[in-house]
């Protein structure tokens, strides 16, 4: 389905919100599930998709993870750290491996902000997100650390201060700030989700407003803005900064090409790049996590997106 088709098929945002006057974003769980589905419906080079498995994982595991994680992540009233921990526990029980730790760390503060926003608009959501981040506690850090230990992400290494293998003594945002220079997910906590909003949500919604936009191309461009914009943290941890910079260099021409040709992401060369990254064991996982979070926020703000789907490519 194209974006234009999705708009005509979707429930109007105003109608959705008016029917739930006590909840500014009543469609939050739908938005999260939609974002996670797009994560594998659209080919994003180096990542697992319905069209291409990789890194010893398949798309079905990511879809099952979203199904398992959504209820605890979106349960009203939960603290951020508890959302992350319970969602990781549910994911681990469902698929037995780490498919979504970064997604959960990014989406948990957004989920709580969606509950607390005073209006269903971007400024109110951003203000609520800022308040959520500023109010994070040591208990949030403890729960998040336990979640990270259970998920056991590859290439995490160790840190000299507030290492995830130790009991945290500071709040979650402060702990993330210590890692912000080496981890792009941590950076979102420290910088108010600037990358998600500026590189992700805003340009994505601008593209959504264009009548001829293709959803698959919009998602690919979103992913490539993150991947070309800065070295992917997951690649840095596992392969080093120079390799991560090289992959960002590979992404930049594809981003430029998609800007003039929405079908570029369906080309044989794009498929071959995807396969090449997987053969080199290069997984731009942080860029994918940021993509999912940006899609989640976009769908919170534009419920009409939830009716938009794409075929696997």
C-alpha cells in the first residue's frame, strides 16, 4: 500500500483522538507494533528482513518479539526501567535471544511521555519526553541494567564508570550520559532524543505529507539518514570505528539516490549491498533501533500512518 492509499484507508487522527478524550495517544500500542512490523517488512541493508535473514536470526523472531514486548512496554503507569526490564523478560521467553534491547531502551521513555503529554501534538509530546528523562531514578537504572544483562547484547565491553555489569548508583539518564559519546542510544537520553526527532521524525512526516511518497522508500531513507549521518554504535562496538565509518560512507550515496529515485531500494544493487554487509557480519543495529523509535513517534503523531503497509522487498 502506498502512503496515499494508507491515508485514505486510515481513521482520521482527530476522530481517533476525540474518541479517547482521557488518553492523548490511545493508539500507542498499535503505533509500536506498526513500527516493529515495518522494521522487517522493508529491506534495510545489513538488517534482518522478511526478504533476507542474517546474523543467525530471521524476521519471525522480530515479529514475535514485538508481540511479546508490546504489552509490558505500553502498560500504563509503569516506570521507564520497569517497562524495559519486563519487555526484555517477555522477549527472552518468546524468542530466546536479543532482538530488541535497543528498541525497548528507546521506546520506553516515549511510551511514558505519550501517557503524560497534555496534547496530542509534537511540542506536547517532546515536552513530556523531556520531563520523563529528567525524572528518571536510580531504580530505572537498576531495572535497565538487569534488562541489559539478560539481553546480553554482543560487543558491549566494559566501562570504567557505572559499568552495566555493576550495580548503578546514579539515575538512568546520568548513566546514559556517561556513555553518550560512544553509544547513540545512550546519547538520545542525554540529548533529549535529538537524533530521533531531527533526523528521523521531522523529515519522515514531511515525506508523508507528499502525495506520491512510497512508504518503503520513506523507511529506507529514514534508516539511511541515521546510518550515513554517524558511525553505527553496534558496528563500532563489534568492529571498530573505522569500519563503522566505512559503512556510513557506503550508505551516503544510497541516501542521495533515494532522494531522486524512490525505487532505488528495490534495485539489484541495493539487494547486493544488503547481502554484502551480512557476509561481512556488519549489522547496523543501532541505526535500525533509531529507525523503529522514529517510526513509533511518527505514528503517535500521525495515526493515519498505522493503516499504511508495504510488501516485503
